[in-house]
């Protein structure tokens, strides 16, 4: 687990404790689940950025760190709780039963992320 992931996880736990979700204490199972959500947000950010082919993994990780190190509290208080709330039927706009199709309401998650653009 990276330092940034640890900081966001700590902020998220503080947020949940503050909002009365004390059941998310120091349980390793909850930590693993929340860490999975954090990594999902990182992957979503990488998808939104649409990195050019010449970007190395180090350049991508540096960009992710720069963005999220400035927004740790935003991630903990808005983005992750919204993703966590999607576990049940909260926020569903459509559900098909046998075909297992689920669609959620449009989200404002990471709306401020700008794809990397180049002049051709």
C-alpha cells in the first residue's frame, strides 16, 4: 500500500467515524474493501486522463499522486462514500434482473479531471 493510499484510507476512516459508522474501525476486511475502492478511484482517474502512449508508468503514477495528494479530503468525503453507496440499490436508475444489467444515475465524480491533450 502506497503512502497516498494510507493517507486517504486514514481520512476515510476518520470521515466514517465522524458520521457514526464506527463499525468501520480497524477491521482488516474493511480496510481491504476500502483500499479496493481507493484503487478503483485511481483507475477511474487514469481512464479520464486518457494518457498518451509515450507516458511511462512512473509519469502516470506521479500524475495520480499529484492530483490526489491535493484532494485527499475530497476523495474521502465525496468520491468514496458515493462509490460505497452504490453497493446496494442506492442511486440505481435501471436494473434488469435476469440479464444482470445495472445502470447508475450520472455522477459528478472527477468532473474536474481534464484529459491530457496535445496539439497535432
